[in-house]
């Protein structure tokens, strides 16, 4: 499930711009493992800007 946090919040202009520039995506890979990806990059580059926590 994907939600748009900016639609729920009322950030100031600099915060909103940074949130759009750093479009992080989160995916649960397994219990206790979360994949974080900077979605600002194209599909070919996303893997290089992704990590698991």
C-alpha cells in the first residue's frame, strides 16, 4: 500500500520541495526487514539507491 504523506500534512514550501526531491519508497521484504529506496531515481538506477533496514 502506498500513501502520499504530503497530501495528509501541511508542510512549508522548502520541506515539501525536499520531500518531492527525496521520494522515498518503503517495502516490507520479510518480518523485520524493510527496503528503503530513493524513488527519485529512474527504474534503472533505483537498485543503486536502495538499502534494507
